[in-house]
C-alpha cells in the first residue's frame, strides 16, 4: 500500500454536456509504485469551468492534512484554473473579488474554496488536452462519463502515512499462513454485495442518511461526499442532497433504472 508521501503527480479535468448543462469531473493521483486513486462526480446543471475547478477542489480536500511530499505537480488542461490560481487570484482578493474591469469574479465560491485548500506543496502545471497524456485522458474519461449520467468504475485505494505503514509492518509481520488470495477476493465480493444490498434497502425505504453515514457506505472520506455537489451518481443510485439538520447534511438514494 503506497503512502501519501509517495505521491508522484495529480491530474484533474472537468466536462459539461451543453455548457451550461449536466457536468462531471474527474481527478487521479498517481503514486511512485505505479498505483493510482481516482475520484469523480456529477452535477446536474453547471459549466465546464466550474467542473474544472471542482476537480481540483475535490482532490485537494481528499489530501487535506496528509503528510505530502515537498512538491507535487498538479496537471490541468484548463488555463482558466492554472492562471487563476497562480496569477489572477491575488489581484481578485485585493480588489474585493472584482476583476480588473471592476466586475464580480465568476465562480467566486469555488475560487474561495480552492484558495483555502491550495498549499505551497502544489505545483500547478498546464497540460494540453487530448495530447496522449495518460492522466489527462483518464480524467477526461471519468468526467465525461459522469456528465453523461454514467457511473465509471473508479480505482480507489486507501494510502497510509509512512509512519503508520512502518508501525503496522513492525507490529504485524507478514502472515504466510493466511487465506488463499482467491478466498480473499471472494470475501471482498461478499462484503460488496452486502454493501449494495444495504444501499438498495435504504433507497427502497426512502431513508435519509448523513454525509458521514453515506461516506461509510461508499468507503470514502466524508469530504469526498460533500465535495461532489447536490446531486450525483454512485454505482446504481442517484444521490441527492435533501436538507441540512444542525451540522449534518442529509442525503437520499434513488435507484436508477437499469
């Protein structure tokens, strides 16, 4: 299992069917051992620029408070995002979120989120779209799938910190008497089926669940839930934000037609 300190690069991309219209975003982290972690989401009515911003926001939220390497290249094919975060943002803030022409900055809410999440360790880089770069092509594939109401298969892992990785290795030496790999895969599939049956029951009964409960169901960090917008697709369900109760956001699951 790679550690957060083993991050090699990050790619982000957004897509929109109509601009404005249904949108999607995708982000991928690549690790030095060749593994990757992919996230993405759907927004029912948005713009391409907002999806480009959301892709960067979501991945930085996922990495928040993690022990990262000194420099991580983050590749985006949006000059709007790259120039905004590296050149324009400081001026917008000095002018009270106004452009050089005195007009309100578009997408101010997302720019403020991105500004809070940005860190010196992130090296913002522009990359030309559809030029054969694996990370960019994969992010585009994820974003377009979500924008078209499809649910792509995302490769997701749970990286550990270098400290905890070393601790676990010390406390738990390799067990060569454990289950056969085939048994582990079957056990994983059994757990998956149980999870999907729970999601189906929640949808059928119309139960509302909190962000933390939804994150547990999806086996992701809570930030990965709240950063996806008010409505998006996960596997066989449409996930919709219903309301806020106190400090909790409540969500509803609706089974999609096959």
